């Protein structure tokens, strides 16, 4: 996981961080230093770390998808939508939950 973080911070790979994920994991503790680094990088223009915002349109897309797949977790759905749009793999500890939203995604268990 640290390797992926370093690659993203050095511009080797693009990482997408949905805003709902930030809200779910943020605790403002020293243990969150890597999340803080990703968020900080995502706030810089031209960064390979992209924050997928929870805009009104994204909220609508999430709601529609929840209705279609009957999966109530907005974070899982937001992650799946952002990854599918970009053709990205999903790094997750919730493989089964993300697969309920979109079985075609590449899931990497962490």
C-alpha cells in the first residue's frame, strides 16, 4: 500500500480518492498521515491524485445506482462509479461489497 502511495505522490500512477471515502476514514490522527498526504496531493492542480467530489450530479448518480443494484452503502457505490468511469482497479478490504455494485471491476484486496 505504501508503494502505491509513493507512486501516486511521484506521479507514476493516477489514484482517485472519492470524497465519501475521505469522510469515512478521516480521524485526524497521526495514524492517518498517509490519507492526509493523499488528500493534500489531491488538492494540488495537475496532481496524479484526483479527488472525486460529491457534487449534486455525483450524488444523483449514486442514488440512481443504489436503486438499480439495491446496495445501500453510498461509499461503496461512489468508489465503484469512480473506478468504472476511469477503468481503474479498486483497492479495498471490502471486496464482496464493491462486487455487489459492479462485478466487472478489478478488485485488489488490501
